[in-house]
C-alpha cells in the first residue's frame, strides 16, 4: 500500500478527532487521545465490516472473487 494512503488515513483520523473534541469541549490531553483512539478504532471496525460484507457477498455468489481486494 502506498504511503499516500497512510497519510490520508492519518489526516482523516486527526480531523475527526479535532472536530469531535471541539464539539465535546474537551480540555485535557487524556480526553483528546481517548477520542482519537475511539475514532481510529471506529474506522477499523467500519473497514472490517466492509471487508466482511465483501466476503459474504462473494460466498453467496453475488460478487465475483476478488471483489474487495
């Protein structure tokens, strides 16, 4: 995977973290990093759900092999 995708992922996590922190009016570094961990974890879960859905569609014969990756 290209380095560009890592930078894009980092920027997405950082922007979402700053927006959520601003909306929740967080004050401490611990709260900020807790939100950052939650955002990163949430994006991982979403990615895994998409991958699982792709595998399910492949197993059901709706999608072709290699549909997602």
